[in-house]
C-alpha cells in the first residue's frame, strides 16, 4: 500500500477508534519523518482508552490482523503497513534483547507511555484525526536544532541496542547527540547484543545515510566501537604520511572514504558490499604502519595484512561469505590501482589488474573514493579519477571483444585436464596485454604442453 492510501486508511481507523471512545495517536518514526519532510514506510499508532480486545476487533475491520505481538498489545495490519498498539510499560528483566516485562495499559498517561521510547525525536505524538501534537519531551525542538537526546526517565539505558540506533539516527537525520546522551551511551555494554541486530543497524547507516561516517564517529565518541568494530577502532591515532594524507589519522581517512562512497553507492550493483569495502579497505594500517629510513610514516603491505582483519570484523557481524570475499578482494587490490596511477602504468597492467577484481568498475570507484578521502586539493584527486576511469573504459572495451574459451584451446591441441584452467587464464591475460586472440591461444597451449612434458 502506498503512503497516500495508508494515510487515508489510518484516518478511517482513527474515526472508528473515536467512535469507540478512544484516541488514535501517530507516534515514532512516521511523525519524525513527516516533520523532516520525508516519506515514512510504515505507520505506528498508539490507541489510548480502548481495551486490547476492542482494538483487536477494530483492526479486524480493516484487514487481516497479525497477532504475533498481541501479548504486548500490538495488532499489525501487515499488508497495509500499519501497527496499532495499546500504550504499555516496559521493564528489563535480563541481559538479552527480549528480556522485558511488558504491561499493556490503555489508561496510561501519554507522557508515562512515551518514557519507554529511546530518543525525544521518536517520542512525538500526533493525533491521527486533529493533527494536534503531544510532545512531552521537546522532541520537535530537538529535531529543529539537530539534537539527538535520550528520553529522560532512566529507561534509556535498559536497551544497549539504542547506542547503535542513536548512531544511525545521527547519520541518517543529521543529528548530533548531546553530551548527556553520549555519556549514557558510553555506559551501555554492547557485548551481549546479537550480530544480526548489530548488522541491521549498521546496514541502515551504510545504505540509507548520506553521511554514514557519522555512525562510526558517534560510536567512537561514545567509546562504543568495541567489541563489534575493534579492527576499525584500532585505526584511531594511527599516523599517516601528511604528504599523501593531510586529513589526519587512518580512522579519519576511513570515514572520509566512507562518505565519498555514499555519493557513488547508487552506481554499484551491490551497494552493501561496496560500502563494507570502503569501511574495511585500510584495516591493515593498524598493524603495518611504521617509519621508514627518512622518518616518514608508511604502511607498506597494508592491503595484504588487512585481509584477515576484514574477514574477522565482517565475520563477527555475520556478513555473508560472498560479501566478505568481495571486501577482501577489494582490500587486496585497491593499492595497486593507486600504484598504476603514480607509475603511469601501461594499459596492459591496468587491464590485468581490473581483471583480477570481483567487479572492475567498483574497484575503480573504490580507488576514486580512496583518493578523494585524503583531504588533498580536489585537482589532484580529479587527475587520479580521470586516469582510473579512462583505464576502466579501456578494460571494458578489451573484455567486450572475443576472449579465449576452452573450446578454442582444445581446437589448438590442448588436452582436457588440470592444466586447462591455467592455460585459459594465461591466454586471457595475453589478450588483455594486447596479444592477438589466435596467437594468445596458440602460445598458451604450447606453454601448457611444455609444462606437461616437463612434469612427465
């Protein structure tokens, strides 16, 4: 159901609620998003003054009701994207995410019911019929000022997931946590959160925020990068050569690259994979940075030492094996793109390099973001970007032409066996280096036959 039809339906529901003696109040993200001029996906509506069974009956008049949340007083019209809920009290009873005692109470005062919410900007209510706002904690003023503030009352600290939620809200909605909220976040342990929930909040920042770097910066300021992003935290205060990285330490560079990556992520086939690569591409600097003979900071080989760190951090988050393999590949190759630029490498070198990547265009985009995330004058980054994109075009033209196949090798005299894969790769490499197709196939078969004779 689209937003217009959803809005019309909630109006009908609110009128039925009023007829039954209750009051329907929109709350949470749908109110916040409307104040920001954004379209909200789903509608959350708290209904005051009606017993749960009465609310359930009204919900049933408007569609099929999902009662999975009934014990919490929540009745969902999934097809319409509407949740109807009785106001409730919540009290934490244990360390796990679901360890809460929930008490639905339709007679709760609005302010008392709103105290269970996380941030003031999510605790604004709006009458679904009259449009009247009920804002017990000043959420509208905070939203206008760009402030992220925990709801007062002492319940904020009961749910550690709010640390991550706060960070992604800051990234998505251009908000700044106030000092008191940061202190509360810093005191909340994250080690008992589940990986899927941590990844869910991280993905919201990486895929939906214009400035996803803010997510990780807020976590850093709250002392909350560990335990989930320990390898990223290790980049804080890792020095870089100011000649190439005037922006500061390796952590600052990573955040700048992440911001640049958000600008181009819509151009990628797998935005999440790409953003994870931007986040992890320089993890190896934490273990590979030292001074050279001239006293300059350098991170020789960080693209290789970073590979196990990429696997460790993304594996901890429960990222898919395919995404991890993508990020490791990008990590291992990104420095070679820069080296090709600085050395003005031949076309055949960049062709071979791009052919090693899981996605040549996205490797090129990552390298462009890496160059732009240095704080250097834009002219220098522009020159490198022009080089990379021009070489990408040449590579893409090269692979659009006929390429060696196994059938070609067999016709040229190759025998099926374990050497075929290596011979095919050799022939492809030769073509990418500019050799004529037939000659490349013939030479690859000769090399294969020579190797087989040598082994015999």
